[in-house]
C-alpha cells in the first residue's frame, strides 16, 4: 500500500510510455495520484492515456535538443520534477554477424544515450530543489547477455549499469538518488514481437518462480525506489529476475542457440 497523499505532490516523468514497462508505470503512478508526464517518440493509442489524464509529450530521447526543450517545458509547467523513470528502449533479434550498423547505432542512441540525455536534462531542476529520484531500466542482459541475441542491447544495458553508478556518486550529495532495475524476461509486446511462444516456454523453464515476469513485478520495484523513503538506496542495480541468474536449469548450448537465432534472422531478412 502506498500513500496517495504523498504522490499527489509529486511530478513523475516516464519515458517509453508506449511500451510495456513505461506504459504500465505511467498508469500506475497516475492511479497513485501523481502528476504524470509521459514521454515517447510516438503514441499508438492515445485514448488509454487520455482517459487517465496523462500529460503526453512527443520526444525522441536520442535527440538531445528535443529532450532539453521538452524537459524545460515540463518544469516550467509544473514548477518541479521529482521522479524520472527511464524506460524507453529498443531491441532486435540479430546476432552480431547479422546486425546492420545503423541498427547498432540506433539501439545505443536510444537505450543508453537516451538515458543520459534525459537524466542531464532533469538534473538542474532536481539539483535546484535538492531532491530527485532517477530510476533507469537496464536488464539482466547488462550483467550477462540478451537471450534474443543482439549485442547492441547487451552493450547498452551494461552501459546503463555503469552510468548509474557514476551519476549516483556525483548526484547523491545534491539529494538526487540514481538507481537501476535489471529485469529478467518481462512479457511485454516487444518480447512477444521478438520471441515466439516456443522461446518464451523455454525461458519459463529457466525461472525458479516458474514464470517470466510481468510489468507489475517491475513497477513494484520502480515505485519502491521512487519513494522519498528510499533515500538510503543509491547507485544500485536491483535484479528483478525471478531467480533466472541462479542457473536453475541449464539453458541451450551455444550451438543450439546459434542455429535457432540464424533461423529467426533469416525469417526477418
């Protein structure tokens, strides 16, 4: 249970609200009573957000100039920014040998650079009010690798963990706590797009909890780190992975994985 009166005084920015984790986080924060600003490069279905009175802002997080303008306008409108949830991200099921260079750049620009740009855009406002909570969405792929094969996603998610440590060290004396959440497989539309039912079924066998994760599993961690009471938590990478990194069962070997990914890549090329 969370105190709605507490959240009624909070302004929360969430990137990637057109996606599973970001969209769910935005809706849940709004239900808690926060003023929620949703950021995405496009909105497939505005109705679901409009009904909740979310403040939607179109922004490409990989465009520094656009990010500065949008964040500045949000601060001017609300007079403060208390929480930033960096949930925007891209992924593609390509092995390194099949990954186009422009896709490598795009994933790094959105998944890693976008977090840095958004964070630096809110920094001055949070610093002025001596308070802020920044929660980055990384992945267990940043500690191991992505099961869907893309090296850019693995590299970006690992970069987020390192960036979080550095920014937490710099910003903590100013009342700004920066932390990262590392989810395991979350059953979002993006995962459904890049992984067929057979792959999901296999992943479930690797989870001690007997299932892959839900967006609500991740939101519970987000809201925990976003609360004022989480002032002692700084610079961590919190695994919400259902125990998958415990090695519950052996996953497919390299050769089986290579064959499977080759088949997926050939279908997409």
